[in-house]
């Protein structure tokens, strides 16, 4: 799974935990519904500013958002 897919899955998971529709999340994050939909599909790179807006709407920090991601240092 690539990083875009991991981010997409994380956004979807958090949105579902908060019982939000994509439309409600988009409205709360001041984003378009298509922007949230693209982010959840993971087919394109997502800007950190978009992730930050989504985090603000979900009432979590960027640190909390990325806390589940494992880093590999070689």
C-alpha cells in the first residue's frame, strides 16, 4: 500500500468514526466535496494543507493523524 492509499484509508476511517458524510466533512473543513472524495480515493497526491483542514474539521492534530503511520529508517 502506498502513502496515498494509507492517507486515504486514514481519512475514511476517521470520518466514519465521527459518523460524518463526505459532504459534511467537506463543509466543516471548508473544502469541496470532490476534494474530500479524491483524498479518500488516494489516487492523487494530497496537499498537507488539505490534510490539515481535514484534521481541523475532525478535531485532531496532524500529529494524531499521522500517529498510526510507521516510518522506516534505513
